C-alpha cells in the first residue's frame, strides 16, 4: 500500500471559518471558569450563613463533576493502523481488530467504528456526540462519565440555586421570574446587583432542569440501543443489560457514589482514535 501524502486536516462543515472553531473551542474554558466561580460563590454564601455542615454534601458533588470531567478529557486508548497481509487494519496491543477505510478529512486509514468530528479534527472511536461544554467527543467508553457529570451537575445547579435563593432579600416573584426582575430594575425598584443575583438564580435552577431532562433522554436512548454508536447487538440485548454494559468496570454503578479516578478503569479509557497512516 502506498503511503498517503500528508495534508492539513479539514474542519469539515466549518471549513474556512477558523474563528468559529476557535470560538467553539473556547466554550469549555468559559464553562470551567464559570463553574469554579459558582462553586466559590456558593461556598461563600454557605460560610456567611453558618450552614457549613452542608459542605459535606456539596463538596463531594463538585469533586464528582470535576473528576469525571477529567476522565472524559484525558482518557486515551491507543490504536495503530498497520499493514496486515497487504491491507491496512486496526491493531491494538498486537491484536488484529478490524479492517479500515480511508478518511478524506484526516487523510489517514481509520477504523470502521470511527466517525470524523470536525471540532476535534480527528476520527473518534465509537462516537456518540460532541459536547461543546466539555470540549470533547462523548464515546461509548466515556458515556458513563458523561452521565455521572450530568447527574451531579444537575444536583450542583439545584443546590447553588436554592442556596442563593435562601440568601436572597428580594420579593419571591422577582427571584423566580427574571423578566419581572428586569422590570423592577428598569423601574428603579432594585439595583443592578440584585438583577444579576436574580438572573443567576434563574440560570442555576433552569440549568438543573435542562440537565435532568437531557440525562433522562440519554439514559433512555442508551437503554433501548438508539445512541449513534449503538448497533443491532445493543438493540437485542435489552434495556437493563444495556444500562449494565454502559456502567461496566471496577466501579460500575458505584460511580454515582464514589468519586472516579481517571486511571481506575482501563477499559473505558478511550476517547479519540489515534491513527497513523502506516506504523511498523
């Protein structure tokens, strides 16, 4: 097989608009800074109100979110594309896995289980979708961490929102309805800082509700075998076995209780497929 000439990777549907790619790639950093600011603000409110005993609940929730975020971001499983009996094939740890196809965007041979991500600019194994907030693709192997992030992220949003709500000194109608707060601000009843406070409370509570709905939807789709990476075997396996398969590994469903280490489960440490056009 002739070597494939090197070529710059294309950004796919956003080709020619590099500023869009830069903007989308900056979203995870903005997300990280905003969540850290929310955590610090929540801790300050708890400390000021004397409710320090709630740290026992809140801090483990935050630790779960960030550890699983790290697991999604840094997990890797090395694949090699090699010449096997005159054709390219995917080899992992010396074991032949499957034949390959040529990705015109990466300009390399890649596995049939991969799909090209224009934002990651790479072929991703068992790709589900690209999460703009986390800044990476969610795969079959990292979906468990993504689900844990969603569950504890919703819990953290509700906790922060209710904490800010209990500390708020404004009428309840202003707190619950951001448009009402805007009207109060324009009429001079409340200050700009109170307006921001009201919007933050609305943002936290509404984000929690959205994450809950998103999580339930993804768990249902995983159970019935309808996620993008699912195949006929997933459909025939059954809902409960699909959920068990989703949370397999040393910790399994205990991922919802015990903070997860990014290096604890080698089987799920797969995020991007690292391909080489020809390896020895």
